[in-house]
């Protein structure tokens, strides 16, 4: 899967040094399917900012929470599924809102067509001003 050329990418040595892990650990994460860095034409692993964010999650789970790699895989898969579900829920809510707006508009139009007397939206006369003027005469 080719990545955009304008996106920043980091070589394995830079990432390993930045996160204080051995390059073999990064290779292991790739073998286990936890990370999927892109490759250069020379087959060098290139890590994007998205890969680094995912690596930070992996390191937090393993270092801070003591989760093993099988657990990390399950957690990452569940996070992806939850993100997809959240997107589906947002799409569903948007379609409900559009349908509700369309029905409200159609209902308003049908009420106007079905009324025996035309409905006019007019303000009632301001009675307090007129009474005051009549009393002065």
C-alpha cells in the first residue's frame, strides 16, 4: 500500500533510538502484525506518524500495563473495531437527522395543503398601545 510522498517517514534506527527500544523489537512487532511500516524502494522500513502513534500505544500497554503481545493484538483489534462502530453510529445519527428534517418539512407542507382555511403567520396587534391612545381621546 503506497503512502503519500509528502508524509514524513522515519527509518527504523531513528525510531528505535527515539523510543529507546532495540530495532529487533520493532521487527518483532512487524512480524507479529502489530506494526505495518511502509517500505522504501531499497526495502528500508519507513515509519509514519500514524505508525509512531500505534507504537506508543503498544509500548504503553507492554511497559506500563504489563500486557503481553497477544493481549496487545486483541486490544488494538478491539480499538479498530470500536472506531469503525463509532463511525457507523455517527453516519446513522446523521441519516436520522436528515430524515427527521425531511419529514418535518413534508409534514409542514402537508398541513398547509390540507387546511380548510389558509394559515397565515401574522402577529397579533399590540393591544397595550392602542388602548392607551383611545383612552387619551
